[in-house]
C-alpha cells in the first residue's frame, strides 16, 4: 500500500485521482483548501485549509504527515481566462502563485518526507507547450504552465541524486469545472492514465512531459 499526497483533491482531476488510488487500496492524503461532498465520502485522510500559495499553511501540513510519502501529486491549479484584448494582470500573478510556485513550494517543503524511491508528479497542461501552441490566448494560464514545466525539469535534476524521479503530466482535455468541451473525457478515464504514467516513472525516465495516454509531449 503506497502513501499518496494529492493537492487540490476536492474536485475534478484531483478528486478522480483520490478515488482511483483509494479504490485500489492505497492510503490517500488529500490536501485541500476546503473539502467537497464527494471527497468527504471517500476513505482518505483529509487535510483542509491547505493553501499551496502560503508557506505557513504548507509547512503546517508537512509537519502533520509523520510517515514518509511515496507519491506527491501536485495537482492544485486555477484557470483564469484572458487574452491580448483583456489582460488580467492580477489574475496572471495569481495563476503563477498557484500553478507555478505552488508545486515548487509543496515539493520543497515535503522533501524531508520523501525518500529514495518516492515520486513527484506535477499536473501541468499541454497549453504550456511552446512547440504545440497553435491557438494563442489565455496568457496567464499558458505562462504559468510553461514555467511549472521548467520547475519540473529542474526538480528532476536536483532530486535525481536523492533517488526521487519527477514527471510532468498533461491529463488531456478533461470534463471539469474549468472545461466543458464536447470532446472532453471523463475525469476517471484521465486519472487512470495519469496513475499508469506515475506507476511507470523511474529515474530512467525522470523529467519527461507526458500525456495521460502515454506519449511524450513537446516542450
């Protein structure tokens, strides 16, 4: 039984990941700002009031963990839309705080609880790819995901000597509160693919940017 920490596990992809891991018998530790009814119904260790943008909050969470963590999934994120004609500067800063610095803060703070063989996953997005950008727009969200991709690569280099591999994961277009496109897939389907990619993660393939379906994405 693995010990899994998931940030932003109260809805969407995070909730689907929590449900998947709990369903296969792993110990899930859900770190959320506030719970949801579906999350509260799961057999997980629930930690509320966890804000990935706040040092005190994250440090308090780390101090409550006790035993080592096998997998840290940095999933918490926000999407605030804004194009060239209507830039939201404060929204851009907020997205950097949550989507970019949040995973770095959480990973750094939880390092004492990670050991050789532990894994770190960052749920990023294909829209952060420079090579795959064919539509523009959503400046803040795109930039925050591009930047967190660099953080993931940096972490993969810095943590490799400690025996801790890192993976950057695109969940696909998933039907959540943020996305309602007709082609979007069910969160459970995405979660299954994400878990498979984390299961496959080793020091040999650390630092890669992977689609949930199993193929590598361009930076």
